[in-house]
């Protein structure tokens, strides 16, 4: 991930199993898992810059 880019915590369900991933865009979930992944929630990850 690039420095300063927005990051999101995505909760997905794939094959009846819940997973939590940190991504920069929801497109990356669709690219990895295809349409079989059901996106449950998307929350912006607010990290503090040090």
C-alpha cells in the first residue's frame, strides 16, 4: 500500500466463513474472490501518521 492512501477494513463471507481483510479498495476483494464473496461491512481504517 502507498503511504497516505486510504485503507479500509472489510468483513467478508466466503464459503460460509467470515474473514476480515485490510484493503485500499473493495475492487481488490472482488478481484481476489470473485462474485462468491459477500461483503458484510466496510469501515475506514483511521491510522495516525507518526
